[in-house]
C-alpha cells in the first residue's frame, strides 16, 4: 500500500513542473507514442484542477483558455482510440505521474479549499506552464521519433530490406501530423501565459490583457467546433466549420495586410505570408463545397455551432468591415489594436490545425455520416476511378449504390471512396494550414512562436533545452522561449 | 380588463382543468398542455380578445405563441368552474420546454400554412446562401461576400430551427440567381406571418433577413 501523500498543493505543483522539465530533458524517440497516449489524461487533470480554482482573470465567458486546450486533448485521445497513430499501447510514466499530481492537488483544493495555498493566478500559471513544457517535450520526442523513422526507412530501402520490415510512409505522415497538433497546443498555452498578468509576486510588470469580442468569439468557436464534430456530426456541420475557417483565414489576411501597410509588421513577411493564407482559404472552401454536395434536405447544422459561427461573423464584421466591405488599413488602424488583432487571428489559424485533423478523422472514421445516393454514386465512382488509376485494385468493378437507392435518392452511409476524396481535400487543408503557421512564426507572436517542425533540428541537446525553458515566475525571462 | 381575466391551463390527458399561474407552468412535469384563457367582459367578442391578448402578452416570448391561432381560429370551451361566461381555447398542443432539444417545438402549434411559409423562407434562404457562396468563391479568397453568405446560412438555419423535424423541405428550387432578390422574397414572405403577437424567434428571423437584404444590396458588385 503506498504511503500517504503529505505533499501540499504548492509542492505538488512544483513537483509537476520539475517532472515536466525532466520529461523534456529525457525525451527520447521511443517515449513519443506513450506520451501521446497519456496526453489527454494530463490535460483532463489540469482542466479539473483549473476548474476547481476560481475563474482566471480577464477572460470572457466562452474563452476559457483551458477549455480550448482540453478539447484538443480530447480530440487527440479520440483519434488514438479510433486506431490512428500511435494506436493502443502503454502510457508514459512521467506524464501519468504529472497527471496524478494535478489530480491530487485538485482533491486537496476540493477538500480543504484554496485559501491557504498559493494565489490562484500563480496556480493557473504553474498548471499552464506544466502543460506547456510537457507538450513541448512530447513534440520534441515526436520530432526525434519521425527523424528516426525517416532514417530507418532510408537505410532499409538502401539495404533492400523486406517492405514489411520497413517503417511506412503513413506512419511518418501521421507522426508529423501529431507534431503539428502539439505545436498548436503549445502556442495556445504559451499565448495564455504571455497574455496574463505576472503572478502576484511581480505585479505591474505587465498590463492585464483584456479579452476582445473577436478573441472571445474565436475561442468559443474553436471549442464548439471540436464539440460539434465530436458529437454526432452531420455533413452540414462540416460545411459550416470549413466555411467559418475560410472566413477567419480571409480576415487574417486582410488584417495582417493592414498591419503591414501601416508598418506594424514587415511588408516582405506579409508578401510571403499572403499566398499561404490564400491557399489555406481556398483549401477550406473546396472542402466546404465537397461536404456541401453531401448534404440533403434533412441535414441540419448543430444549433450551438450556428450560434458560435454567427458570433464569429458578427465579431469579424464589427472588427474588420464597413458596410459589408473590408475596412481600409487606415480605418482598421484607427479602430482596433492591429498588432493584438493580428496575433489573435494567427493563433486562431494555429488552433485550426487541430480542427482540420478532427475533420479528417471524421471523414475517415465516423460511422454515422450519410449522403444522398445520387451524389454518392457520382462522387464515389469518380474517386474510385482516380484510385484505380493510381494502382488501387480493390475498387475495380464495385458499384456503390443500388438502383433502388438512386431512384429514391435514399440517404446511405458514405462508402470508402467518397471518404477518400474528403480525406484528400482535408489533407490539403492541413498542409496549407501548416504552411501558413510556419510562415507566420516569423511574425512576433509574443516571441513565443514555434515552427511546425519535423526534421533533424528537433533533436536538440539537453543543455539547449535546459537553457531555453524558463520558469513562469522568472520575471527576467518573461516566458518560455526557444 | 386584465384583472378580471383568469388564465387556465388544461392538461390534455387529465379531465379536470387546472388553474395555475402561467409562471408555474414551466415547473409542471406534464408532457403536453392545452392552454386556455378565460375572460369576462360585456360581450363575447371583447372577452375573447382580452383573453387572447393576455396570453399573447404573457407567453409570446416564453412559449413562442403564434398569431396564426389568433381570434379567427379560436373556439369556445368551458372551464367548468363558472368563473366566466366564456373561455377561449387559443392553442393546440405544445411541448414542454424540457423538450427543446427537439427542434421546432415552439412552432408545433402553428397551423400548416405558417409552417409551409417558414419552409418556403428556408428554401429561399438556402438557395440564396448557395448563390452567395458561389459569388464569394468566384471573387477569390479575400472576398467580403463570405460574410454575407455566412449570414444567410445562419438565417437559413434559424428558419429550419423553427420548423418541426417532420416538416418537408423538398420542393422546387426557387427561381432566380441573385441572392439579394431571393432574400427580398424571403423577407416578403416573413412579413406575411410576422404580425403582432408572433413568436419572438419568428420576429428575430425577420429582423435578420431584413438586415441581410440591406447587406446584400450594399455589398452588391463588390
């Protein structure tokens, strides 16, 4: 029987932070899959602890930063449960221990209250920092894992090892996708830490950042998009998600251009960024059109998603338009804090990486998706023909709908080729989003941006990481940097 | 006079009429209700009007009462309590608020004509949204038409949300290729059913459509 845990809340949090650092320093390729599997347990523990404390300051309803992170953690867990990489397997001991520490801290707060413990802002900061460092550790481990797989694949191919013994390109792609998701998570956590006032011991060094309507609307949108797609998504829900994301991307381009015109960001940088944002907008729009083809007269968009989308639209209209037209750069500069709005919008693009992955998982796996037989017949056949041309033999001679289904235009489950077309379009969305995020890292998003990386540069030495991750209470370094 | 009017609520599977204040209605665990009003007045027409007006005023926001079952469709029933000479039965069966997940609960008491009109509005809005998105996509990735198109989508969803699940939306595709004109047609239809005493959601939808008509006209040609 384990000894009774006598640690205080402060000690539990300090231990968690130390463990997170340890995890980062010891991150190895082998630990990456287990860390991904344990991730949701950690985020859930952190979220429970967070909610056991009073509300964090300066956050409007619907923009709880922990809720944003929690839905991402849940989405990753759903993906793993559905059999996507890394699939089922052992959990990571370090990450699990951190989660248990946070759960224990929550129990202490629920049992004894929080009056004698550290200040709430400090606890929020520590919890977020622990998540941030652990998320970074996972991304580092994943990067090393991908590098190792790529190396093995190269060597095995050169040595003509049997194909079954080589790593698959799919596994590498999926692990790279996971790096992007953890990268997004990190940026959101870092944005919270950097946007908050310093802990109580260092008051006044930073002004409290007030949440704007746009920030609140975008945060609420991200959470609702995850929830709607996690529940019982209809094709109409996916159309709405894609359309709103396309609008957010357009707005990001308009506002960033205004900031460049006014001279608040580098014009050359905007010239590089603009095409990536346009490509991303086009990719989301194409995906919306394809999902739109699969809707029927019975399709209904989730009412909560409609509300969240309407608020995003209203916030964008109030922020960036004049009588249904985009406002000019001068008008925008007079109306809003351009630098902050650019950051807000780019963080939303960062968060959309995960939404895109969830949309892809939905297209790939969700059993409840149906569409009218006539459009399925056309789409499935077209996708099947493309696949056959690419060497896929399973689809040859297969018919996807019956005559009766066509005559009645019956709603039938999406067959594999129709899903394949949706997955390909979503992969375009993911690729263009990653490109936009990578280009935008050169924007100064509070000096805490990271690139969606996959390659040898991720293999960093212990000493480098030790220097670069700072404690949240360290006023000299302000926030973790890389 | 309002003070002389008693509002009664009858549960459809209970023989006795129950007389509760409207405020308590929401707390009762019954699934379906029949709402009635009793009024005393000099003439039967005045009594009927008074009772209907009272119920509209007290319930239109909460219950989504419709003018569609106004005086013209009212029928006389007895409360059996001798409180008045006349009682006006002004609505059909409605669902409880706890069943709000079922879309369209508030409109279930509407007659077929109103439901069909809202369905027509939904069809117009859906078509207008399709056209607006096509225009936005044709203009390019930075088109401000996306805002209008997304607004029309929301209005279409709101119209669908007002309809019972079973309502049929199949029908001919509305004629026309200009979103502004389709929106104007939808607004015309809304005017027919949005009269005094209409449910607030219906009035809200009309306001939204009016706003979109303005947006479509001011953004045309951008």
